[in-house]
C-alpha cells in the first residue's frame, strides 16, 4: 500500500506543482462545490495510477486542485463506496494520497437518511461523531507505521475546533444547522423501517453509506476532519415508500448552495 500511494503521489506531483492544505470529499449531489474553487489543475481519476473510478450517478470522477481564499485545496469530485465492490483499502486510498500531497485537514460531505425526529428533509447536519457498522474495517491487516499507529484513538474523529468554527460561520451566514451522530452502513439498499428504528435506538441521528472509512483512515494519519451531511430522506412510515436515488440527489442539490457556502468559509477562515 505504501509503495502504491507513493507511486500515485509522484505521478500527481509530476503533473502539477501544487501542495494542498485542505482535502474535500464531495458526496451525492454536492459536486458543484468545485465551482467555488479557483481551479488550477484537474486530473480525471482514470488517468491517475492506482485510483478507482466512480460508478455512481452524482459522482463525476476527478481530482480538482485550486484555491479558496488563500488556502490550497484538493477536492474529490466523486468518492468511492464499499458497495460498489471496492475493498476498504481502495475506498480510502485517495485519503492516503491526499495526506502525502500535504493535506492536514479533511472536509467530508454526504447525503444521509434522518432518524432524529427534529430533522426534516434538506436539513444540514454537522457530524460530531459516528458509529461504524461497515462490514470491513479500513485498518484491518498488518499496520504500516509509515501511515500511523496500530491502534488509533477515535475519541475525537471530527475536530471539535472545526465544528465550533463551522457553527459560528453558520450564524454569520444565517444558515440553520443541526448536529448529530452518523451511522455508517454498507448499502447499497436504503434502510428498512426496522433498520431505521435500530439506528435511532442505538443513538444515531442519521445513516448513510460513506464517510466513516475515510475519516478513520484520515485519523490514522493524524489528519483533522470535519463532516457535514444533508438529510435527503426521513426514515419513517410517512416518507420511506417513495425514497429513490434521484430524490436523494434532488434534496442534496437544493441544500447545496448553503453547504457550499459553509465549507467555503470554513476553509477560507482556517
């Protein structure tokens, strides 16, 4: 893995002269954030050695390098999911690459289903913790100390400092935000009513099929993380019958301008 990461990093460095401070992973329906970046370089995934390729609608498939304010950024326009058939090392490979390109802070966005009774479709949720119920752990196997320690402290997966700053920015921008715990499941099926109830019973507020593996691997390498989710459906008897991926994309796209503004300011002010 280490050699593959170095091969990919060396290839990217041979194509661009750029060392990003922030990494951004864009979830379903949120790919328009790249319009907020003063783009200097774009590298399609299919041209990058060892990179998987996105297969899900709403995930375009390119690394976008540029600036927001005076901060250098690399954004993943499209992420990879375990349910697509990749193993967790492939899903999280880009996070490893980001770290060795210079990234110190990672912003991760997603679309999720809400189980918190105070949530509604379109709400923006700042993730302050997660519950990992993915069937494969991204750090399973022999540990390479060049990446990080064998046992990773996950008491603060999402940076309290970045969460506080984001909430203050939301007040400044008059954007309503909630906070919550994200529950990571494999997918690709949407949850049954009983599964939604389980997520609620164990103490989570929303559920999705991404984010958790990337954050674990980022924390393994001591990268600071910030997570944000758009509630695209509510897991109850009144809405579950109609949920589809197209509706998820539409709900995420409606909330996208506010999410983009929040992330843009968070990066610019750090």
